[in-house]
């Protein structure tokens, strides 16, 4: 029994214990809130900007204007979201801009390849005509 009485001497009064528990709970909630904040998607923004730039230089304005315009608009919206520190929205918009830009770039490259193939086919046709004319 003496041991239990001895422990009671070291216990804090009830109001202090309740205060200490309240501070601990508040600190835990605060730390959990801080841990859930999303970091700024700076890497995704850079990758998306590069994709838009690549699509533009690949001929996106000429061969895929709607897709390139969509990518540029989403990139602008992502930059506004970054400025407002809405990082979740900024990341989503940047990812969408990247996909649109990749589509625009692929469409531009495909259209250029088709144009080049058509030119080769036309040159081949002209050469055949020339050969046929000379052989007659």
C-alpha cells in the first residue's frame, strides 16, 4: 500500500493532466494537418511546359491546333493554380496539359510523316512516267 501512496505523490493534479492531454491532442492534430499538405508540383510543371514546347516546335500549331491550344490553356490554368497554392489542382491541370501536348506532338509528327510519304510516292510516280516515256 505504501508504494501506491508513494506514486500518488508524484501525480499531477487533475486540471494539469487534462491540460497536458489537450495540448498533446492539439499537437497531434496540427502535425497530422501539416503532414497532409501537398508539395508544390514543380517537377510536373516543368515536364508539362517542356511537352507543350515540344509540341509547338513539332508543328502542333499547323497540324494539331485544337490539341495544342487545349494544352496551352491547361498549362496557363495550372500556373494560376500554383500561384494560388492550390497544388492538387495545379498538378492535375499540368498532367492534363502534358497529355494534350503529347497528343498534339504525335499528331503533328504523324501528319508530317504522311506528307513526306505522299511526296515520295508522287516522286516515284513521276519517275515511273519518265521511265515509261523513254522506253517507248
